[in-house]
C-alpha cells in the first residue's frame, strides 16, 4: 500500500471514475472501449450475439447484441463477464516441450517439427491408426473442417473423435437412427409458439437462462418438466414429473402407450411419413401406466395427464439435454422421444419439434463439418455415393476416404491402454476433469508415448501431463463461425491478439499440414478461415446442412443464418425448420419408428454404496472451469463444489449443513465437498456439480458407455457419503 | 428517446437537486439517446416523471427470478468493482419437501430507504438523500472510511473497499437514470425480475410498519426500506434463508478493540484519581494522571488506524448533532484536552484541580457512553442492548482502580475491593448477555450464542479466567507492588480479549445469502 493510500489521500479516483460511452451510456470509465467488435458468445450452444469492447488492445467489457435474433441483448452471467477469460493469468503463451527439467519453451518450428516427427515415427512402427486425436466443440467450424481433412487425409488416422461424444453423441445417433440424419429439426422460436413444452432432463433456467427467457415469452404454454431433481426449471413448471433416476425411457414408452390407447395420435402423419408403427405399438404394449408408474415413481394420474396434455397439444415441443444423453440408454431414449413426436405429428411445424439443446458453442459445427462420426456434410462413411461425392469435391482418390468411422473417444482411451494407440493429440479439451472414471483415463494419458495438448490455457490438469503443449488463441482472438442448437450460423470475430506466441487453431493446423507435406494438396492457397468456409460451402451444398447461400457478410449483418440455406434461397432471416414437408433423410424418405426397451441403469445402489449419484452444473461455471475459474466474479459467486443430499438421509448419517464430506464409489473418492442439505433431491439420491478439478466428480463416475453413441453414463453411479477425515484433505 | 423523468421534475419544481442537467446534456449525444432509448425496456422503467411526494424504488419479483446472478455481474461491471464487493447480491430461500420444494432467490441492491440509517449515522455527512429521486447517494470524496454505515444498515448495503479506503454503495445507477437509461441490474435481468418504479412516500411510510417481512427478507427497521418484493404465491410455510446455519466470525476490528478498551482504561483511571483526590489522597496522583493521559492518547491514535483515510480523521467531528460517532470523537477530544489540564494541575499542585478533574471525568464518562451508543444499532442485535453501555462503563470502573493501584496511587486494599466488585458485576453482565443471546428468538442472537459456545468457546473461557485472576484473585490475595502490575496487565488482557469477542461474535442482520461460503453476509 502506498503512503498516500495509507493516509487516505488517494482513493484511486481514476480507477473508479465513471464516464459516458456513446453506445452503452454511463458506466465505469475503464470499461469504456475504443471500439466494439461484434461476435457470438463462446460458452454454450445457445449462440448469443454480443459485442466485445476493446481498449488499447485489451478486452475490457462486453454487451449483448440487441439486434440478435437469439438473445435480443441479454446474456447470462458467464457471457456478461466473458472478456475476463481472454486476459486470464493461466493463458498458454509459448510452445512447451518436455525435457529433462519438465516442460521447456521451444520455438514453433521445433514444436511442430517434433510433433510431426513423433507422430510419423509411431505410425511407421505401429501403423497409421496408432495416432489418436481428441478434439472439442470449442473451435470454429472452419477449424473443424480443416482439422477433419488434416487428420483423416493428411495424418492418415481414422481414430479421431471429439469431446462432443461426452455430451450430445446420443442426440446425434438418435437423430440419425430416427430421421436418417443428424440435425435438430426445430428452432428457438418454437419455445415461443408451442402450447406444450416438455423438458426432459434439462434444467434450462439454470443452464440456458437465455432460452428460459425465450420460453417465458410464451404466455400460453404449459410447461412439463421431467427431472429427478427439483431444479429451478422444475419448480417453475406447471407439472413437474419427479422421475426416478434413468427411468425416462420407460416414462416415454408409457406415454406412447397411452397416446396410442387413447387415439391421441396423428394416423395420417404416421401413414404418410413413418415406418415401423406396428412394431412400435407392439413394443409399448407392456408399458402400461401401472407398470410405468412403478418404474418411474410417477403417479398413474400424472402419466395420463402428461399424455393427455402432449397428445392434445396443437404444437408440442420436447427439449432435452444431459439428463437424457448422459446414459447407456441415451440414444434409445432419444429414439423414444422422436417416436412420441412422430406419432403425434409434432415435428416440422411451428412450435413442434423433438429438440436436442446442445452443449458447447460449436458442437454443432463439428457435427456438420468435422470428420469424426460422419463424413463432412452429414455424409455416411458406409455410402459409396457419399464417398465418391466427397472425393470428387476434394479432388482426391476415393480410396483415401475412409469407409467406416474410427474409434470413438472412450475407445481411443481404451486403445491407449491396450497399446493400440501410441500417440495422442488433444485439442481444446480437459479430459482429466471431464472424462468419466478418472483413474483409468489418468493411466492412459500417462501411458501414451507422446501426448500433445493444444489449448488456450496452461497449466490445466491435462496440459501438465503433456509432452508438448501448443498455445492456442481462444474466443475473442480468432475468426470463423459457430452453429448453435437451432442450426444458426453466427460469426465470431477477432477482437484482440492472442497472448505471447499463441496462434489460432486454424494456423496451427495449417502449420502441421505443411510439416506433414500435405498443405498444398489439402488446403491449396488457404491463408484465412474464410478460405476454409468457401470450400465448406461447396462441400455442404445440396446436403441437409446446406451453407451454400451464405457469406460472412450476410451472416454478420443478420446476426446469423439458419441452415439449410442453399444458394439462391430468398429469405435469409426467416426461421427455418427441418422436415416441414415430412420428407426425412432416410432412403425411403420416411422417419423410422424404433421400438426401444427400458433397462435399469448399470450400477445399482448396494448396502455398501447406497446412494445414486447424479452430476450436473451450476449457472456460474462452464465445463471444467478452465475459463470461468479464472473469472473472479464467477469464482466468487460459486467458489467450491458441494454435495446435495436430502435432509432425512443426512440425519441418518448424522451430518449437518456445511459439514465436509467425501463421496466414495467402487472406483474412487471425491474429497472435501461442502454438504448441502436440501429437499431438491430425493432420499437415496445425491448430487455433485462436475466443474471442479479439486473435487472431481469423475473420481467416482464409471466406465459405462452407450453401445450406440459411446456417450458415458455420467448420471447414475452407486456411492456412499462419508464425513471428511481431518488430515486427508 | 424516453423522457428523462428525474430531470424533468427537477426543472419543473426548481428545487435543489444533485443531478446537474448540464452534465447530462453536455455528454449526451444523439447516438447515446437513440441507443439508450432502445435499451430501456418500458416495463422496467417508470413511464412518467416523479411527482412531489414520490421517489424511485426497486421492485423485485421473486416469482420470476431464476437466480442466474446476471444482476450481480452486471453491477460489478457497471461500477468497476472488484469481485469481493457486490453492490447487488442474490440470496437463496428454500422450503417445502421433495418433490414439492421451492427455492426462491432474493436479489437486492440498495433499498433507498425513506429514513436511511447509513446517512443518519455518518459522522462526515458523506450521504445524501437525493431530493428529486429519493436515491441514497454516497460521496467517496467526503467519506473517511470509518465504516459506521456498514454497521448501521440492516441489509449490509454499504461495503468498505479496502483498495480505496472508502465505502461504496448501490445508487440505483443514478448516473444512468440521468441519461434516461435504466439501472445495470435491471437492464441485465433475463426475466425482468428487477424493475425501477415510483413509490408514493406517505403511503409507503404508512404501510411499511404494518407489513410483516417474508422469510429470508430482513425485517424492516426504522430505516424504512422502499424495495417492493413480490413473493411467489406457493412459497412453502417452512421457507427460510439457506445460509442460516452458516455462521462465520465477524471482523475483529483490532484498532477499535484497542481504542475502546484503552479509552475506557484512561477514563476509569482519571475517575479513580479524581475520587482519590476527593478522598484526600495525594501520593503519585500526578504520575498516574500523566500515564493515563498517555494511554488516552494511544487510544485516539489507535482509533485512526481503523479509518480508511486517517488523515481526514478530523472530519469526524462534523455531524455531532446527529451521529454518535461524531459525538464520541468530540467528547474524547474534549476529554483529552481537559485531562491535560487536570494532569498539569495535579503535577503542579495548582488550585482548582478538583473542578477540572470533575469535568475530565464527566467528559470521559460521556465519551464512553457515546462509544457504547455507536454499537447500539438494530442491524447488530448482539450489540443493541443497554448491557453494552453497562459493560463499557464497567470496564472503565474495573481497570481504573487496578491501574491506580499498580501506579502506586491510593490504598491498594480498597482499590482491590472496588476492582474485584466491578469484576464480579462484569461476570454477572457477561452471563446475562450470554443468556440474552441463547434465549432469544432472533436468528442473529442465536447465531452469536452458537459462535460463542462452539468456535469461540475456548476464547470465552480464557477471557473469564483472565478476568477472575487479574481483577479478583491477584489483587485480593497478594500485596506485592510488582504483582499489582501483573494483575492489571492480566485484567487488561481479559478485557481486550472480551472486546475482541464482542466484535467477532456479533452476527449482523442481513438478507438471505447464497449457500456457498465466500459471499459476504
């Protein structure tokens, strides 16, 4: 403290001065920028339009874009403080290579050279497929498109997947199975137009506050929420269905049973646009209301009421998130949702959609343009026509296009342990906090011969294990496009320069391509993301996710354009839905009704592990807190992890509010959680947020994956709760 | 562009106002006007200008708030405050039984009270209630960082910023209102749960005393909060603030511990000296008086360390007509001055000493009383009792004779009997005080009792032992002059520890807080 401050002569008036900004009016003077850069929020997939305020090369403030069709100027608390992520203290600034004394600074040439040499050595010794790549939902579409080509055609390994498999692969697989293609069919506008909104395993009031705002704008809606927790969304619902954990599939089959029995279905739509109705009807015969009531814990009356409300709705919307997806039955639960929507004709119309609310800001972009679970443009590996189409567009021999997808994320981890994968490239994700069953993952990352972590932040719990750290630019430092949950392409722009020597992921990919010697073959003449965008437009042309009518300028001007937007299409700004004509992406153009069967979740509670653990989020934090943990206000508002337990269970365990507890499963222990006794969880269930590295929920979660989508079953595992022993923390 | 309601009224009525149209006009360009007019959602701003007898207030709709805390983040961004200071905060209230559970959120900035106690207690007149808008404004320039307002507010609204050495508070984004913008929190709320509206002052005043507060909403006190809260219709009967069982010790305020104990010692010592003089004793009175004077000076020096801006300590004299803090400063300053004369009289043996001594003692007791009155504030229920007054004076009455005895003035036996008697009364007061805490219905008093009987229990026991040993056992059962100093020091230690416990065990009244720990109560 200076003497002037100690005496009280200096109250830092400059720092706390106010001034008037021409755009935002009266505000703290140091928050007033020299210029505003229009962009899209980089946290979740809602895709809010915003401006970043830049002053002397630093991002000092943000504001919502009043003209943006998604958020009309509003932002959530993460968005409102997003500029703070850019100048965080733990940004990765220089390439680092592991030497005798740990990670040491090297030049970019050394870094890329070493990486390519190591990868090529591994591939030469053990085969091309022994290099694995795990990417993210955080990059811009242009980067995903570039990375897909680079990995599959340049590096030549099919074992490439994203962390998106951890959050919405069940939705992707479910859509593909039902409709023949990925792609959420609805629009946010449906939230304002539906007369029944049915949210399943989705707490949008906490996790998508801006979508909640859209929903609230619908005065005539009836809101039904199925969730085992009494979330804020559930509290605000007209009807809350407190289902037992992972009984959602039985609930939906039960609702299908009732709507068929009571003739609340659209026979005309079923006949014209679906196949498999008879088999579906047979399959749900055993899901009588009484049996479903027993499985779900819901009353028969509430099942009838829900079926009646949904079946009689003029337009019914089903939204879901991780309650459905984080499950070994996730894909089939999505199919059950699609079944219900299809047989009641609640798809392809205003207000009516089975709608997956996606997670990351550009998970949708990697689904469309990436090269992981599909060929770019929702093309199928198995389709010779699709492969030839792509080979022609790229001017490469068709033999170079893989005929099947490589290993999904969990299988890449398993393959590392089997030594089938020897080198791994991780891009913009933090598996040490986000991947289930930490012990197994840690062993894999410590086993791999060469681990490259490319991230905007270092150290992270994952980057500290790396042999090579590549510092990347993050949101606010690069240009490209994101696709949000409603298939809206929005522009993200560079507001400030990346710190130190950090480069955009796009530039890193081109550098790797150059070192691999494939840059001119795969990316001829490319220097900017727009070059990738122009090629991607051609690749997407004629596909469901058709970008061909878009330009950067048009996207920018409109605050985003929804696909499909083919060249020559008239109205860019109109709200677009998929399957409005009842034609689906299957061979016969009809949607498939798929019989699916409920099963109990894999790890049932026992006397040693009597509680079912549920995991989830809090509004202040994003994923593994790599960013939000660095934002002082968010860290203050939500400083530590906690455990929610019903007061009756807590009393049995002789625990008091604010006690410190451990959560223990067969696989590990989360230490030192703050105990929250609350009636928002049922007896026999407990809840832990998954954001914190120092109280990592994945120390107890299990290696159980959906056989179809490979999405992990994060949501239910058997645990016990113990008082934290002093001295163990 | 919408009308600027507060400027319009100001112009019409021609009253003195704190908003200067010149400032607003000079900085308001056409672009500002259009952009801002678009931003201000009509439903969230009063549609008309204020009429006489009206002021602005916040309306908070608990039924639509989703607890996203956008308001908190937007407020910190608007005012450039560090993360630890939140002029708007969101608390949680929960009730019901699974699955019929309700969790409601309470978002509060400043309540723009009709009779703001932050203002009435401020010793330097740093607060003003804007005659046009009714907004309670605070001037960082005038503030000396005494933090008395942070004790006077039952809602924890003014917050001390150690980086600046001054307090700050929510001013309803007064500067934005002047430009026709709405407050940052109002503007950022995705559900429109926060609004600014007009209140008719007389009607609200009449209704305020009658209305019972909802669970988790702090009971109104004499400050008359203007915030209107719409409660959810289905709030369960057992709904209550979620942080009730989280009790953390408060700031010990070490400079104030030192200041209060030492001023009381000094006053007690002068009172003893004066009584001894009246009774005809004359041994070493001058030495004792000089030493007491030094102690008093030390106490006043310690008090300035509590200020964020010690160099402006003199400003604290300003509001003696209204603020107990000003009165305390005034009385102790006068006490010190007259005590100098008295010490000089004793030293030189000049006549009139007894009269000057009487004045010294009267001013001293006045000062100690003013000190105690500072702590008798509704927002600190643990302090808000006549026992505080009794306790402060007893400290003086117990330490004074011990000090005189140690200095060698007067008959040690009689002095020992006096100090032991006072110590006995202190023990009774302490017991009463603890009984008052634990027997109370008040959440805050129960929490104080819980703190004292758990986290602070060992410190409380030590405090009692020091008192008994220093002020009863040693003086009564030993006669060694050196032991008299030990006895005095032990008793002084006991009182210091006691005062420290007084500060850290005071659980403030506060709005519901979030469950997780780091946010200030």
